[in-house]
């Protein structure tokens, strides 16, 4: 194991960003991915360990305005128990509900779940259907610089994102969903708690006069990154929610989901689950 | 960078941890998890090493009243936070109602998962004095037990909840 020579726990964002300006810091927040990865040897600590949890203003949920903002160090438990979020974006709260276990939800941060960039990350499909973006900050030219990246373009491959080593994910933002927005989330594993999703799926859409619009469907664990299912979305956009459109959408999953065989499930089973989940969420919405 | 807000250390961290209400000075390598510091540096071996992957709950302790996994928590992160472990539960020879109920109802058999299960249950009862069996199962779903079949654990937590409520009533 590499020696950690320096442990930093700054209170201010600019201090943290300066400390990581060389791109050589190991960022610690909840530690729920970092600890097992360093323990197994999949990752090494660098000489500088930077705890971002104590930075002022990096936590908390602002849901009162037209744009919802969730600070990067917000825990999954905080999302799960947030009354305004449950009102505005229940699809996100639902995913938090199904996330690991109580002990892990208390530690794991939203920013960490995104930066870990697992194809199975539980918070990703709901944020994709909410049209979320991530705010990345770095120290450049003697000041804090930020950029906003649509979450859909954030993931590159398992464990890899477009975030530069000197950048810190500081917040997740999305527009407050319209009043006629509906969102649904499904995930599956061998048991309800403490499971890495075999497959996850989220649906977000507006429904007016029985027609779907602004349809977004996102899937996890069916490709190297979580993805938007464009063919499925096209099959539903502007359509009434009837048996024909549901069947067409279910058939279109084959175009979007390209799962692999691995230790958790076969490609065949994952493809099957995607079809089942999509049909379930569409029927759920139809039933309401 | 201002020194007052950033802590720099070389190789070993020296800090004061608050464990079971006591302030303890301890020195350890910064990559050490809270579980390792509790067991190896403080001799508090009640908290168990399980999977060390965050999948079994055997190492659960309370930090600022919330159940967390000590195998995933770096000890350096715990400065200024109140840590509670199984060793802090009994008052002298007086067992905590959870300990009593786990012993009486077979909620503990081989005992390996018990410290984590009891601490997780304590966090639940501290916040919710009358949880339903469903709520208990949900709150304890991160604590894996290979012996009891779980029913006895749920019954133990229910019994302890009743005892805690009675004790509360008598005290007021």
C-alpha cells in the first residue's frame, strides 16, 4: 500500500481545489467505494488524502426554486428523508430507498456515487431521467472555475468520467420537474438490500391528455456506462400509453440495452429484466 | 493555504477520538479504518471484522448517533464525532435492554454479527421507540446473520423496544 503522507480536511472549497490542483489527491467523502477498492488493491491511495466532507456549502439540498441543487457530499440518507424532494422528484427518493443498507446510506454521498461511475450506480438512472447536470470545479488562474456537464455526457467507461483529476464534483442540478411529470425506478438483485443492481431502469415523462412527452428512459448495468435508451424513448414520444405503444417500447429495448454476461447475471437475463421492468413501469403509470 | 483550517500530518495521525463518552488520544497510520483503530489501537475488539466490503454489517458502530460501517470509515474522518461501540452499552453489570433481549430470545447465537446488529438496533430505537416489525427488518437489512434466521433478532428488538419504553415511562 502506498503511504499517505498528507491528510487534508479543509473547510473551504478554494482550499480543497488548490490542494488538488496538481491532480494528485485521493478524494475521500463517505469512503464506501474508496475503502473496499483500496483494501482489495483495485485502487491505491496517493500521497495526499483529501477529505471533502467538511467543506462548507458542499452539502445540502436546495429544492425551493426552479432549479434543484444537491450538494456533492449530501448523503443518500439525506436524499431519502428529504420531504421536498419526495414531493418534487420521488423517482430519486425511490432510488435512495433501494440503495444498499441503512449504514451505507448514512455514509455514501451522491457525488461519490456518480464519480465512482459504476454502470450499476443506483442514483444515476433517476438523475438521467430528471435531466440532471453535474457541476465540476477546479482551481485555475488564481480562482475557482466551474463548468456544468450534462450527466449523460459525464460517464466514459466503468470507473471513468470526463472529470479531470484536478476537478471536484461539487453539485448535481436539475430543473424542477413539471407538475405533470411522472418518474419511476426499478432495480433488481438477489435480495432487496445490499445488492449491486443486476439491472436498473428509470422512466421520466410528462403526461398530458393521455399522451407522453419529454420521455426519458435510463438504464443501468446493461452497457459500460448507464445510458439513455433513445430507441425506447422514440417509441414512446408523443404516443398514448396503450398496449401497442408499450409493446413497441419493450421491443425497442433490444436496440438500447447491450448487456454482457458476468458474475452477477447473464446477458440474456439482463435483457429479459429490462423488458420486464419497462413494461412494469409503463403499466404503473398507465394504472394511475 | 491557511494552516488553521487544514491539517497536515506525516505518516501517522495523532488525534483525540471520543469513544463511548471518553476522550482517547490515539496515534495511527492515516489509511487505517475506524474498525482497525478500535480493535488494534484501542483494544476494543467487540466490534467485529466481517467482510470488510460493506456487505455484512458486523462492524457497525454509531457515529453521532447514526449507524455506520467502521470498515468503510477512515478513523481520521472521526475527529470531533461521538463514536459508540458495543463496549459502551452496558452500565457496569447492568445490560442494555437490547443485550438482554438478544440473549434471552436467541437473537444472538454464534454471536459474530451481534455487536453490529445490536448497535444498528440501538440507533433505530433511539430515534423510533415503537418500530413495527417491518420497520425493524428494513432498518436491520444491512446486518447479515447466518445463524438465527432473523426472526429472533426482530423479536429481540421488539422486546427491547418495549423495555426501553417502560423504563422511559417509569423515569418520568
